[in-house]
C-alpha cells in the first residue's frame, strides 16, 4: 500500500516529467503551468504544495537533471580515466556528459532548450544557483594535476580551479553552440585551448 511520502514522490516525479516535456518544447517563457498540470494530472493545490511558482519548478527540474547527470558520470568513471592526466580526464568527463544526453531523448531536448535560453533572466538564475565554481572535485583534480606536473606551477591552484570551473559552467556560451550536435562539434577546440594555456611545458 502506497503511503503519503510515496504518493508525494510519485506526484513530484509526474510534475517533473510533464515540466520536462513542456519546457523542452516551448522554452521557459512560453511554457504554460496549466498545460504542465493537465499533463501531469495534478491539481494546483498539489502543485503549490511542492513548488512556489513556475520559476521554482524550472530551477528544481534543472537541478534534478544535473543531479541525475552527476550520478551518471560517477557510475562511469574508471581509475584509468585519470591515467592520461588532467586533460584526458576533462575529455572523458565531457564524453560521458554527451553519452548521458544521448541516453534519454527528453533530457537531450531539455539540454538543447537550455542552450537556447542562454542570455535570458532564467538562464542567469540557473547558472547562479547551480554553478560548479569552487566545486570540491575540481579543486582536488587541479591540486593532484599540479602535484603530478600536468599543470603549470606558476599559477595558483585556486585560480586554475576557478578558471576551469567557469569554463565548464559557461561552455555553451563560449562555444556559441546552437544545440547538442553543434556543441559536440566545437568542444575539441575549447579543450585544445584549455590544454594549450594550462599544460606544463
């Protein structure tokens, strides 16, 4: 028998699935909360039990997507991914991220829509909430790469960590990608630039 917590989790999951379809198809501004509720089969009362408004739904949906992506990456990382050094690890991380987006067409559509939201107010809020700047994993990787001689030692680890985090967080804008396929075709150029600037001579 389903308890209240299970029912709540199921309703929230239904809202996320409906929102994913709506936001992917229409973008944030043109999406309709009424259409999301009708698609999910959820009343406004139930919706407002979980979310304050459409903006919070969008931001939490993006966070839910990022957490799923993080779990996907962690499940695929292998010890050998680090054997080629820091830049090999970056390439592997991006390859796994692309694999994640290909696993689920709904996620890929949402990721493509996120790229198109670039420059909007909701995109700026999303980046502010989920920035990976200062991420502990990146800090640890940079420290290890400097100790092993992969990275230049005339730069501070804190600076390199912030730089790499900022580049990864804003790669869509840096590449001026129009969608996932465009992103994939341009990413090697960005990686070559990062390696050329940070690799120890």
